[in-house]
């Protein structure tokens, strides 16, 4: 009995001694968030530009910080544009604010380094980046010069082109020139030596050149007597899209429509109309198409032509004037 009692006492002591020796591991406190994460971003200097962002990963945070850097430039550019818009109407009709936002988003910052980084939590990372401002400026200038040179070369190649090609190309060049404005305004803000006036003049000049080309472009639509209804439909469509329909073919794009008809004898009599369209810039043929229209013939050619004109108009609305009469005209 004494032996059993001693065993019980010894076992109890061991149990309590074992439990007492097991102390819980201390809970590790998260590292404090550095002050820079929630502080105001340092002001850009003559040599450095900054960006700050948080995201799920380090890479995502870097991309967001780069976007932050560029978007702050974009805010400045928009306010600069508003002052230009008050001085001139050259840019207002081309939805420049939407162009500014689109072009700003394309700007890439390559010369940067991560100067601060901190993992806030398992799914959140903060970074601060800095970029070499002079190199950033030089990169923008080189890009601007390359794009301007391309526009100038395309414009110079138009000298011997036909009226539609000139119109289409100058329309594109006007938009390309307009897309340079965000870069121009950014450079004007961050580089005191940049010639803002000369570069904005380049943009407005290309826009005016397109406007002049648009004003010069006229369409003279004519043909034989049987084509009268088709001529009216073509004229109406061109006018509805803002193009000039003129009464003289001098210095105009001539759309010549010649129509012939034939009634096929069969169980159901069908009138076949051959609408031949030829498009000229002076004496140079620049387009055209032969259109075959078939209508049920009930004894009245007037009814046939009326229905055919309606169907031609439907084709123009659905397929576009380019496909129907065989031309290449840029239409918004």
C-alpha cells in the first residue's frame, strides 16, 4: 500500500511538473508600418520624380506607382489644356480631353528605381519609386521628334495623290498630331527650355490643313436621265455625312452614274438595272463599281426605278458608300 501511494504521489508530481514546464510561445507582433507609406509623397525636384502606391504584390505596386507618377502629370496637363482651349478653338472639336487621357496612359517610365518597399500584410505591398527626371524628359523629346518626323514625311508624300487620298491621309495626320499634345504639355511643364509655342503650332497647323482639305473636297454627282433617283440617293448620303455636294465638277470629285435597263421574259418578269458608277479626280479614275439591281416588273418602269432606288439606299446605309460605289473615303 505504501508503495502504491508513493507511486501515485510521484506520478502526480511528474504530471504537474511537465505541464508547468510548457510555456506558450509569444505572439509575434507585426512590424510597424513605416511613416512614408501613409505620408505625403515628396515633391518632384529638378532631378527626380516620385511615385507611391500599394498593391497585392511588389510588382503590381511598382506598376501602380509608375501610373501614379504619370497620372499626376496628366492632371497638370489637363489644366494646361484648359488654358489653351480658352485661347483658341483649334483643339476643342477633336475631343482633346479624351485624347489626353488616352495618350497619358501610353507614356512609359523606364529609368526608375525602387527606393522604399514594405510588406504591409500578406496581401498588401507598398513601394516608393524615383525616376531620373532629365532622362525622362529626354525620352519624351526623342519620342516627340520621331512622331513629328513621321507626320511630316507622310504629309510630303501627298503632293501627287488624288483628292480622296489627300483627305483620308490628312484626317489621320490631324489625329496623329493631336495625340502629340499631351507630350507637348508635359514637356512644357517639366522643362523650362522646351519650346511649347512652336510645338503647339505644329499640332494646330496639321489640324488646319485637314480642315482646309475637308473644305476643298467636293462631290459632283451626275449621270444620265435613268440614273436620277440613284444620283439623289448618293447625294443625300454624302450630304448627311457632312461632305460638300457641289453643282460643278471643276475641282471636285466626279461621281458619274450611267444606268441601263432590260426586262427579262420569264414566268415572273424581272427588270434588270445595270448601274455603272465611275469616280474621277479630274481625269484620273479613282474608283467605281458596276451595280446590278433586279426588281419585279409589273409593267411600270417608274415603279421599278422607285423600288431600286430604295434598295440602293438601304445598301448604302448597311454596307457604306465605299462598298456600294467603289471608293475609299474615310467616314466617321
